[in-house]
């Protein structure tokens, strides 16, 4: 994949060329890209439409924020621990949610996310209620490494997490595990009758998806320096789903592009008009109606046409 | 306060709340029953109703004009949206509907913000029902009594409409077997447009009626859509009686929960929903498990 190598090289070299504010935008885009990619495992590969992926993000962000505020854990370990915890919590969530199928599954994920949202508003000692957690530090370490304290160093940490997660996900969907997921997507009854315990696979993919979504949230907390209930709000879950669809579901790279597109569009549109949500909604409707394969589908189709 | 009068007034309170939840949920469940789609924009139509109600009171001085106008405007937009966009998506999977209606939520919400602004708008209670009455020596707003009564009237009206009219018959038939209805020479597309319009109109009716209690604000849609989903899921997707039952159940949980466990009131509704889904994945009166 020469294009992939080129893109990676460009991302690695980005801090040398881009001004500071653009780096901040890019860092956030990569974090959102990681979140959207994690949702793609569920939506694109298994047809488990989650309307509560903000739960993964918020859980990761609040856990990492608390670890950085109240313990002396170094930044990378705090991020990792938050991601793991989110994945473990997701096993319980998935166990309940996979009792239902189709639209009911979507609604259950939404209910869980909203339950978490309600809890975040009330559990003041842990979440800071409506004020949220503020002043989350980027602590140095481990072994005296201070590079993650700076913006550029933190950018590389985010980039490394995204690349690592992408390679992991790609290996996963190309492995037999991924084949079973696609089997569930196309025809769950058939997959079940072939002897696969589809519910276990679904729980596993939700847990993995949440762990990576939690990783994204855990990176967001020290990036922004705060975590608040907005991260858990249902509208945000919807936006992440938009990123996946607009980018191209079931492609892993597409949702990352979708997240970057979303960020860029919001940034550009909000500079010109206050009603960016109006334009955004219209673009989104247009994508669902006329480009169901998403941006990534457009890219690959153009490349194939040229070849 | 004595226990019995307290229980009775709070129950009346819960019933008025149930009426609002019912208007919200019944439209969504009817739309789902016929079209197998989840209308994410339902809360936004509810909000639209409240704002149209505000303008009607402001320009005509009559709340009742708003009560007619709100559902008409929302129903009209709903029909236009269904014929313009949704109709092209019936061959696609259900997630396409969810997402297109989510897009409509963004667009319609923004249009409402542009037309009415960001301030919450106070809608005066109609004069006929503005006062309070004393029940068991406790003051109780007349408007809430009116709401509870309106809920009962509308519920009976919808029930009779579904049971006794030709369109109601077609709606019930289409929800059971759309292909057969189509084969019998009925234009199913028209039935779908009609039910989408009716559903959106019912949501707006709830919005107009809720406006004097909660003011018309941009935050309405988000809360309303969640409430509507909860009602539909608890009651069972597509079940008219289920939505009525769920509205009453949720309203009682909300009202009494807010009194006895103020810290957990918000969570109580979701816990109830999880409980119902774990026991009956298809909802209380739903067909599908």
C-alpha cells in the first residue's frame, strides 16, 4: 500500500511543517479517527449499530482523567489502564445488549450511554458533575521521559496509538475472527448453524471496540485538559456514527477519513456561518442517500477506474 | 401532608405527565409498526410543535390556533420528507433511515434556531385552564388536569381511528403484511406517507401542549427523543396499547422517583427500560423478541 505509507510519512512529518493551531486540530482529528475506527468494528464489520459509542469515549476520558488527577501514574500507563477498564466494563454492557437484535440493540446501547450520562451528572466526587474534571495534567514518565508533556510529543503518542490500533484491527478483521464477524453481518442464523457461538463473538467485538474507543477518550482527557458530560451525550454518539458512515463503513481507514472530514468541515463552516449544523445535516443526508459507500468508497472507485 | 391525598395528587400529576409521553411515543410506535423505521427526528417535531404554538399565541392570541397549526405544520413537513427522501430508501437496511432522520434532526433543529432564536420562549397557559383547584386541600394546577383529560381523549380518538375508519384499517393491515395489502390494490406508499405525517403531527401536538409547562427551548428535542424511544421500547415497537401502558409506567416512575429518590430519578427511567428489555426483549406488548 504505497498510499498508506505516504499518508503515514506525511503524518509523521506533519509537526515539522504545520503551524501550532493546525497541529492541535490534527491531534484532535486523529483522536476522533481512532474513536470512529473503533466503532467501525461494530457497525461496518458486524452490523451492530451502536448509538451509544460516546459511552466508550466518556468512560475512557473520565477514567484517565481521574488517574492523572489523583494518582502518580505516568501518562501512557494511565491511558492504557483507562482503555482496559473501558473494555472490561463493555463486557457487561455487551452481555445485556446482545440479548436484543437490530433496532432494539441500537436502542439498548443508547440507553446504557444515557444511563452513564445520568450517573456522570450525579456522581460529583468522581466526575465533577456538570463542571466536569478540569486541569487534567499530561504527567511525565515513565523512566523520566518528559516528551509527552509537550504538544508535539503528545501528538506522536496519539499517532502511535492510532497506527497501532489500526494495524491491530486490520489483522483482526483479516483473521478467521473477522470472517466470523462478517458472517454475523451477512447472516447471523447461518453463522450460528455453522457452529459459531455468535453471541460470544458479538460480546468480544463490542469489548474490543469499547477498549479502543476508551483509548481514544483516554487520550482526549490529557489532550484537552478536561472531561465533561458532553463527551457522554447521545448527540456525540450520533456524530461518531456519521463519521463512520460518511467515511465508509467496513473499511477501517474510511472512518478515520470521515472523522478528519467532520473536523475540517466543522472548522471551516463555523468560520463562515453559525448554522454549520444545517449545512452539515444536508451533506450527511446527501451521503446516506447517494454515496452509501462513503468517502473511502469514492477514493477506491476512482483509483480502480484509473488503473 | 397525609399519605392518601399526597398519593392521589401525585398520581394525577403523573397522569398528566403520562399524557405528554403518550403523544410523543404513540406517533413513533405507529411509524415503526408500519414502516419499520426509527424516526430520529421525532423529538425535533415535538420541539417544532412547541415553537409553532408559541408563535400562534403571539400573533393570534389564541392557544387553540396553535394546537391546530402545530400538528398541521409538523405533519406537512413529515409528509414532504417521507415522499421526498425516505421513500427512496425502502430497499436499503434500517440503519439508512436512522441516519437520514438523524440528518433531518440537525437540519430542522438549525432551522428552528434560525427562525425562533436561542432564547427559551414562555408560552402562557390558556386562560380557561390557568388557575388552580384545591384537591384534598392541596393546590393543583388546572392545566395539568386538562392535560390528563386530553391524553385520555386523544388515546380514545386514536384507538377509534385505528379500529373504525378505513385508513385505520389499512394502517393495521399494512403493519401486518404490507405486500398483501399492496396486492389487494391499495397504494401502500400513500398509507406510509399518511402514517408518517400523522406520527409527526402527534409529536407536535404533544409539543404544543407541553409548551406552557416547560417553555419552548432548543433543548426540548434531545430530551423528547430519548423519552420517546424509552416509551416505544418499553411498550413494544409498533404496539399502540404498549405505548399507552409504557407512558403511564414511565410517568409514575418519573414523578414518584423524583420525590423519593431525587438523585436517581434520571437513571430510574433507563433502569426500568433495561429491566423490561432483559425480561421481554420485544417490549411489554411487542411482537418480536
